C-alpha cells in the first residue's frame, strides 16, 4: 500500500520553480510557476496519461481540441490520453497545479 502524503505550505521537493507535491503510482502532482514571458508548452499529446491543470494564479491560455481558451484562477482543465493540449501565460505570471495520472515519470524528467 502507498503511504499517504501530507505537505504543509512550502513543503515538498523543489525543482527549479516547481514544487513536487506527490509521486505515487496513481498520480504525480506538481505546483508549476512560469513568468509572464514564458513562451508556453506547444500543443502535444500523451498516449499513457491524463494531464490535468488547476489554475492557482494568473491568466492562462489552454489549447484543447483545436481551440485556445483563456481562463483565470479556479479554472480546471483535464486532457485524457490522445487529446492534443498545451498552455501559455496570457499576459501574467502563472501558477498551476499539474496532475499526471497515472505516474509515468514526469517528475523524474524535471530532475534531469
């Protein structure tokens, strides 16, 4: 059985401007930060995971199913395997929660 995760504000492994919240077999959770001038993540797909985002701060444009959607704090976006998606800041720095389900090594890729 997996161990439960309990993090206080600010806890968790830091990788650049990211904070690892969980690395469990069924989920990787990361708090992401990008400055306003970040060019974004180009539209792409994943065959092996659902890639989900919750906007904590800032304005974000998410690409999903051929369209860009501009949203702010409180928005949630989830992309099942095979759905083309991407994101970019929309004039502000952004802070997002990002969930990869199941765990496929995304956090490991950030470490390298």
